[in-house]
C-alpha cells in the first residue's frame, strides 16, 4: 500500500517552527460601549421658514404632526424649515419629542 499524502503527525518539539525565541503575547480587546438617552424627552425649539446662515435645515414632515399649519407660506417644491436649536430667535416655537422626531434629536 502507498504512503498517505496527509498524515496527522505532529512536529517534534525540537522543530524550529515550534520553538520561538520570544514569547508570543496575545492581546485581549474589550469594547467600552455606553448607551445614551437624551436626559429630556421633549424640548422646545424655534423654527423659521427663512434660511439663515448656520441654521439646521429640516424638511417639514420631520416636525411633529400639525406643524405644517404654522408654515402656510412654504413652497411645496422646497418644504424646508430652519432652526439653530434655541428659542430666542424669531420663528414658531415647536415642542420636539426626541423619541418621535429622531432626525431632529440626532442633529441636536
């Protein structure tokens, strides 16, 4: 019978492949993941139909239901509102629920 091509023989302990001059260090990596919840569930922001430099732009359907009734002059081809996330500027103050308006919560 012919010799098998594959054998289960282990290399001898004196084989250079099994000996190493430096010990092998294995690293264990861990992930430090912290979950984040907004401390406030609802916050009031002022929104305007006028574009201002530095303001965040949102399409009107990202605001709470019924918000479009405050912006009757919006062009249907460009239905955007703008905010800088405060309540001191001129505009319409709208309460944003961070759980329901996730896009606005992420931008804030």
